[in-house]
C-alpha cells in the first residue's frame, strides 16, 4: 500500500510536466497577447514591456526559463496585475477558495451521504421520492440562479446573512456561497450513495450476513456501507479538485476574493503566467485528489489492492 | 457489541415426539409465498409441508424457479422483496412466521445456519475471514474478541481448511472457491445450530471440490437437522436420507432417498433423474460393470464411428491441429512480474466429424485451450493448424474467411449475446459479415431455417436476450455459431449455466447437429457425464498439461492416469446405495497454485501413487494402449490392459 502510494506520487511528476508543456505552448499560440488592447500601446512601451517579461525571445527559450523558475518555486510575475507575482495572487486567493470549497464539500457529504442512505433504505417510499426530486432539482439549477436567489432570500428579505463580500474569520460570509457551491455536489453524492447502497443491499454477501443474525444495523455498518461508498469516492476524486480551486460563478455572485476567477480572467487577458499558475495548481490538485480517491477505494475494497501492486 | 445472551433458548418439545425419540427440528406446514407484482400476487410457493428430523438430511430437489430457496428465505424472513407469506414454520416447536426482526436475528445464525450457493459472492469482500467468523460468535454467544478468535481458528480447522491460522488474516478474494465454501460452512456451524440449511452448496464448484465439500457436510449432519436444496440427484444420493421433489412451487413427490431415486413415481422426477422410461439404466448398480454403466448414458441413436484420426494414425489434414502449444500470461505478484503458464505442450488433432472432449478442474486451462485453438490468443509456443493451414501465416482477409469455418459457443449464454440486438439480428450477423451477397429476405430465410433446427420458434425472432430463458439463449448462441455451417464448433462449457433438463436438451441438439452436418466438436466441460455422452475421445488436462487422452468409453471404463481416476471417482452418482461410500473415498485435496507448480510431475502433490521419481522429473507423454496416451510414471492401466489381452 505504501509502496503503491509512493509510486503513484512519483508518477504525478511526468504528468504535470506534460501538462505544463502543452498548456505553455497552447496559451501562447492562441491569437493575441497580454499587451494587445483596444487602444494599442505605443510601440516603444510595448517593446519595453516585452523585453521586461522576456516575450521577445524564442518560445523555446521562454519555456526553458519558465521551467527554471518553476524548479525554484517561482511562478513568474503576472503580466496584467503588474504589482503582483502569480504565486502572490494564488497565496491571497487560495485560502478563501480552500475555506469555501472545503466547507461546501463537508456540507455536501454531511447531508448527501445520509440522504442517499435513507433514500436507499426506504426505497420507493416518500423519503426516497423526496430525495430523488431534491437531487434532480439541485442538479438542474445552475449556481448563477441559486446563488442570487439565496442572496435575495436570506440577505435582502430576511436580513439573516450578508448578501455578498468577505471578511476573514467571519463565518457569516461563508454560509451562502458554501451552500450554493454544495448544492449540486450534495445532489450527486446523494444519488450515487443511494445507487451504491441499492446495489449492495441486494448482494449475496449482505443476505448472507443477515442470515447470520447480525442485526440490521450491524449488517449495514460493517458489511454494506464500505462497498456502497465506492461510487461516491470515485466521483469525489475529480470533484474535490474543482471545489477547492474555487468557482468563477460563486465567487463572482458573492464577490469573494478567491482563485476561481483567475483562470478565466487570466485566459481572457492572455495573462500567460497566471493561466499557467492556475493550470499547475488545478492539475496538481486533481492528480492528488484522484490519488486519494484511489487509495480510499483500495481501503474500501481489498480486491483492488492486488490489481495495483 | 451486543449484550450477552444465552446461546439457545430452552424450548419444550412436543411430548409425543420426544417420547418417540425422533426430534423434529423443523416442521413446515402449508407454507405459501406470493410476491406482490404489478398484476396482483404471483405465487412462488404453494401449500408446502415437510419436516426435518434431528440427525437427518432432507434433500429438496427441483429446477431453478421451483421455489425451493424462496420457501426457506420466507421462513427466515430473508426474502428480498415484499411478499405475502402464510402457513406455519416451527423450529423446535417455536413458530417463526410473524416473529419480529429482532427475535429472528436471535435465531438466524444461532439456531439456524445457512450456506448459500455462490461462495464467491457470499462473503463480505472487505472483511478478513477471521473477523467474519468471529462476528456471529461474539453476537450470539457473547464471546470476547480473544475467545472468538480462538474458536474461529478451531472452526476453520474443523472444516479442514489448510493453513487455517494464515487464512484467518486473509480476505475472501485470496481464497479459492472451495476454501471459501469451507469458510461459509464454518460460519454456518459457528454457533452449533440445530438446523443447517444448505442452498446448492456445491453447484458453483468442480466435481473434485464438490465431493470434498459433500464429504465434509456428511460429518456434520449427525448432531443436527439438515435441509439440502439442490437440483442434482447425485448430491442428494450422497447426503440426504429423505427427498422432497418440488415443481413450480408445489411438492410433487416425497419419500426416503432410496425410494425416490430407485423407483420415482412421478414422470417429472424421472425426467430430473435423466431417466426416461425407455432408457432405464440396464445393469444393476455395483455389479462391477465400471462407472460407465452407473451413469445415465443416453447416446444418440446413430452415433458416428470414432474418427479414423488419432495421434496414432493422423489424417492427412485434420480440421484442427495443435502441436506443442503453450500459452502464458504475465501476472503481477507484489513487486515481481511472473509468467503463468496456462498451457504447456498441448498436442491434439480433431478429425472430420469427430467430437473431442476436454475435461479438468477449473483453472486447468480448458478455456485458454479454446481461445488458443481459435487463434484468439496467440500461442507463445507451438503451432495451430486449421485444415492444415497456419492462421499465423495467413493475411488478414484470408484469415477472416477461414475463421467462418471455426465457430464458438460460450459458457454464459446471456452474457455472450449483445443485449441490444434481437434474436434475428444476433443469428443473422455472421451472415452479414461472411455472406454479404445474401439479400435481406434470403438472410431471414436462413435464420428461420436455423432457428427451426435448434428448436426455437419463429415468434422469438423479435425478442432480445433478456426476454429468453437460459436454454433459449444457449440455443440462439448455437444457432449463431452454426449458421455459417462451420467445419469446427468449439464449445466452452456450453451447459454449465443451464438446468439439468435443459442441459440434456442442448446436449442432444449438439449431437444432432454434429450428425447432420458432420461438424467437428471441441467440447470443453467440467461435467464429465455430458462429455461421456457426446464425445468420441477425451483429453484430460491438469494445470495446463495433458494428463491423458483416450477414447471416451475406454477412459470412463478404465482410466489410466491416477488423476483421471480421482476425477471419475468424484462424480456424484444418483444412487443412494453406493454414492455415500464413493464420497467417503474421495482423496483429492486443493490443487496447487499454477504459479507455484511442483517440480517434476505437476500432479504428484495430490497423487496417491506419487514416488520419489515423480519429484525428480516430469513424466513423458507416452502411448499406453491403442489410441490411448497418458503422462504418468505409474501407469497402472497398462498392466490391466495387457492382462485383458
């Protein structure tokens, strides 16, 4: 198990290198550059800027310099926000996004898992129908609808919570965005949990465990739960990475200073280094989350361990 | 953990029975089970009554869907879907129907032990063997963790699981099917129940494993009542004292095992026994006529002569020939990669119209052999020849054209048919590929003709596989394979997913198609009796190596290789006079891992005749009689044959 984890972590490095290489060139091959604007800069200023950021050199040299910087942990300066480095921007935004994402994740799991379980155990009953309907609606509504609606209801009408904004250490500002972000995830978790449990309670080994007179709750907790969690874990691997790197929509609706906007802003502004920094962050997190999902899967089901060895 | 409870609640026996000395463990009276479906109640069991006495085994026999399992699941409140259950079920005088779940939980596992059919799926995959065994001990007997572990180890030793201490720490998937079934039995016996319910305990296992498990179960029936659910009268003959035959939810015949098996009253029972009135076994059992006479052999009326082709007199061009074929698969073991040699040095020929049977335990390479013969797996060594031509040397188009001459029927009829396609499309597809000049009406005509030949009605043309029964699916599989009139038909366990009566029908169909079209059959099966009925010659495989090759009748009458002898001895015979004795003689243990083959002869670790010579070098493949070959240092058969001459 440990050896397997070590090998998988080592395997992340070449994947990241490919990711960096491909996105480095694709971003730069896209038409336009960081200093193309509606009102063109004077040629002299532009040349100076390009000289400053090394954009006048051949691509391959720029690539080499970027890699050298990375090796020292330097993500380079932002081309657009001239006072900031990319690392600095991420360091400012990531704590907000991380807090928001992990609260949303916790919320989704704490509500989604029990809902899915209840629905599966009372299959065909009123609760099951209610959970399925809730999941369908939550998945269908985009967060640019639920977000403003929640802000309207709890912020403007009821005055319970702030409509938008962010103050570190003030959980009041966290609640509405976290709920908005958690809703679709929670719905997916509930559906997958329900489906997983329904498959497992019909399995031969669960009937076998019941035939041993172990009691309903012990059979559920010790025999059925772990295998039923497998679909949820597989889904959460990639989902967690996008949760904690922030969501453009939620951060825009609630005016949060997270990293979610950087990827889109960076791409639109041709802020090469910022895009690269976000791609790197997102890629690393995705790979790590998938690794964690695979390790949890192996813990849930010992049959998987042999296959990876 | 649950609180400590007395293991068994004292229950007063009805005075009359206690006085008679016969203790009724389970009394079922007028049990009916009906499932609530879309169209009202669908009855699964109707008016079932029987009793199980202490120290006695009741065999409940019937086809799948007869309601055997449902009756017991209903009695114990284990039915999967909501059902309407009426009647009376008394365990030691205590009524079970209508008991609340908590009360049933004190009975299930404590006073009633259950063993289910599929040992692969009946153990929880993420819990260690030792923990699963300790669970009922701790719950029902209130044992502490240490005590339960000690008791679990004893139980594993009692069911004779080799290396029990190590097995305690393993997960179910690390054990073979036979070992898992031993674990299931150990769990069922853990709290020393009064009643043991065995639901098809051996049908997922090989003959050799079946015999071992039955042997083990025979030991445990003395102190308790046993209900044995099965479709196999051979299993009943070895274990049961009483038999109840069920059909479509009703009990149709009941009596002592000897009565029912020797003189069945109902035609249906005779059919299940494989005895039509016309073909009653001629020679009395135990007359020394050899095993062949004991098995219900039903040969096709005009059986083609054993082909002239044999290793001794090879045809100029056999339809299929394998010479020195070896196949290996890479396997990861921890950090190392290792080659698993699935097949090694296989030589065989299949002549025109010949049927060659391939038998052996699971994991012996039977299926791999079919894949290698069809060149679906490229052999690592040796050569495959189709009609004298090597598929390895053929260009792609030519290879595809030649492939139509070799078709395959798979083990699982449902899984091997595309669920989206109708029967018509499924059977017509080979024509679309190999005879594109045929127009739609011509294809339909061919398809209908073929369906008629395999005994399927035209009305099934628009059905999809899940709307068919297992037997019908397998007929579609055969129709699909035979529609191109191939010269070779490879059958990979075509019967193992089917019921006994369906099995006989499909077997008869194969024999007929072979006779009509002169198709050569390569028939792979672990069911020795169907091989005996269908095949001219039989190849016995042991761990990917050839053990014996002989004409079928000669092999079954007098096996030469000790492995063949053990295999034949393990067959369950539906004769209560001799089957218990046969069971008691089964010696074969678990096969070694194919990754850790013994030096010298691969069979020596399980061979009753093994000597130091067997450890030194592998035996050569040598001729033992006319048309007979075997690989063994101690061929007893050779001497017998010489005496006969």
